[in-house]
C-alpha cells in the first residue's frame, strides 16, 4: 500500500500499535537497488510490519548538489516493495513534509543538529549542512512512523554513526539496525548515484573497494601504521580518480587513528568525472 | 513514586502503554509553586497517568546565569506531586540525562535547534542558546516519557510558542496543552525566580502585570496603535525598573505588530535589582 500523507500513515500505525505489532522502518530516497532490498528483507524478517519511506529530502542536499536530477523511480520502487512484503510505502511530497511554502532554512524550521565533532570531517567537510538535513528528516520520520527498529546501510557509514549518536543523545525509543554493504561483482558498493556512471567510469569505480580490501589485507597481515597503510592505497589511483579523502577513524566516535586496531574504520571518497563515490570498511 | 533513571521510567511507561492508558507530562525545573500545580492538576484531570519531570537543565542556562543558585527543593516538590495525584516524579541527574562526563557543548551533543526567527527576539536576544537547551531537553523528555499530552505554562510564552513550533516541524506525536498564568494577589506572575526578590522588590514587581493589564484595557477601549500603547507603559516605570523589552508580536509566529489586533501578544521583561522577570498578555 502506498501512502502520501502523514495523517494516513499515523492512522495505520495507530492500529498496528493497538494490536501490539512491531514496526520496522527503512528510510530511503527511492531509486531502490539490491542494497535497499537487503535492508527491507531484514526488516520484513524481523518485524511484524515494515514501512519503507521514499522521500528525496531537499534539506539534505547542499547548494550545487544533484537534488533536481536525483533519480526518481517511484513506480518501480513501489513494485519492488510490494514484492518484498512491505506493508506501507510512505512517499510524501516536500510540501507534506515541510508545510505550505515549505521554507527550508533554519530561520523558519526547527532542525536537529548533530555534534560538530561528528560532521566537521569526512563527507561533512564538503557537504556542509548535509547531516543536519539527514538528522532532521530521520527524526521526523521516526516521529511519524514510531518504529521499533530502523534499518540503515553501512555504506553511508558516517550517516549511520551520526544517527546512532542522535538516537542516544535524544533518547529516541528506536533501535538502529546496521546492515552490511551490498556490492557488485567487481566490488563496487551499490548506490543510487551509480546510475550517473558511464560504463567506462564504472570500471574505474571498483578502485574504492580495491583500496579498502587491500588495506584490510595488509592490516590482517599485521601492518597497523596508518601512514604505511595509507601509502599502499596510492598505487591503485590513476588520472581518472580524484581522491577526496582516505581516513582511518574510530567506528563509534570518529576520532582519528594513527595506529589501526579492531575498532578502526577506513573511509574513502573519490570522484570519477563528476560522480562522487564513497565506501568504507571496518578493520576489526 | 520518584524515579531517577531513564530505564525505570521507560519500564513503567511501557506497562501503561500496554494497558492503553493515556499519559500526561509536566516538564519542570522543580521549585514547584501554584503555577506548576495548576499544570499538574490539569494533567491529572485529563490523563490516566501523570509524570512530572524535575530537572534543572544545565544546557538551557547561559554563561553568567543562575544555574548553581537555582532553587532546588526536591523533597517539597515530591510531596506536592504526591498530594496532587502525580504517578511518577522523574528526577534524573545531569549525568543520567547527558551521559558520563556529560560534555554539553554542541561539539559532542546532538541539539534540537529552534528556528532563528523565533529566537533572535524577546528573551532569546539576551539568553543566547537558552531555547536550544530547552528544545533539546524537552525533546529528550518527550522521547523518554512518550506522553500523549504535555502541559506548559503561558508565562514562558516564547518558550511555549517555540515548543509548539518544534512539535509541528518535527511531527512529534504529543499534544501541547497551554495553561494560563497563575498570579499573586498583586498581579505578579508566579515564577520560581520570585524567590530571589526581597519584600521591597516584590512590591515593585507588580509593575509588569500592571503595564500589561493597562495595555489590554487601552486596547479594549479601541486603541490599536502600538506606539501609543507602548507609551502608556512608560508612566508606570520608576528608577527600580530596568526595562529589557516591551514588544507586540503575533501569538503564533512572533512577527512584530505595528497595529494591535486579536492575535497580538504583548511581551515584557524587566529587571528589578539583579532579578529578571517576564510576563505577557494576549490582547484578543
């Protein structure tokens, strides 16, 4: 069942709550792929009822980003959800989520703002305000759906860490379930933005996972010096790869590491042409 | 029953929810007086169960404010709550609310930030960051208690407007119940901070309500020019009164008014000695 209004969702949720059913939420921006599907499957298995939200959230796009051209495939998304046993696809309009005239600046809208220490690095450095928009919309979705569990992919690792922090800091009564990255055969982590890649670029794009797998292999062999591990990465890069960051940080609090250990997560972002790709791996 | 931990409260709330009982929350900083009691009574009447939180929230005090000397009277508060039929007094420590080492800066804590347009005026102008702290703690309390209704006094009018805006913007499933100001015989609005007033200051303090009642009387007689209404106030002030603001604004969105109408709320703040007092009145 596809619903477009907050009121209709609340009505359905209320009935489920009365029956004592558990509710899973999979928040998405649509353009669903096998990565999303793995989250959905996990929710359908774990929860009595599953809600998938499909909402291209304007306030998490920065100026100059791809809000207008972000892929929108609602009919296909709905079919995929139905086939997977989803109970509600919640696909609101921006107006439904942010009100008449939907003035999206922090002059007129209450925001949920993650801690500066968590956003002044990695993707937050180039995508200023992005995680404010993410936390705000996820908070709204939590309040609308009131799920017992919410499922997030580990591919957007900084997002996952920030949302877990938000849930803890604000005492939100939702359990966050992280789900492993789904990859193509060549290692490329699935992303809705992979659609922007040409066939040629796609071949280049496997470099992210290659670098990460290599670092993990080196770590497993006993190399823990972050400088040494970083240097092993450079040999994989060529003129098509515009590296934004390659960083070793604590998997919980994002503190930087100089010596890798089991709690170290490695984060990479690079551009191929105009397409910005991210990936990550946990060493432990 | 007094509870000090989030876990204990959640446990009790869970049972009530299972039984389908409605829950009212009265968030306070303690030092309860007849104003709080009127909120508590309303909740006890309206809801199956009532929770009163007593928490002097450090993150809503600005540097130089009265965090340390703010009155703390938990034993008396508990007795008053018990007598009024409250089911839970929730009195957490700062550590319980903000964690080990409770680092309270926005470097390390997720904040709920009200819109700038709502906080750059009235009390927000001198109390920078105050409403960020209020919204954050109220959001936390809502997530912990998951009330159906929450009761707020109209005395802190800007706070009430900002919380209503937060609830709307973040789709929080709580209904906010505003409660009228309770006044002493001479018109002084009840406040925990009235304890700071000497007997002599207390006599001076009735000037706030006197100014507001006079403006309302003038408005009722047909005077709507805000400049003229403002000027009627000045005759009541003497050298003991240090006026911070006297403003006419929309009761919902805080836009400034030049002509008073039924949606106009008048806000006043002034200092007597070192004690800062606020009051307000709705003209319509």
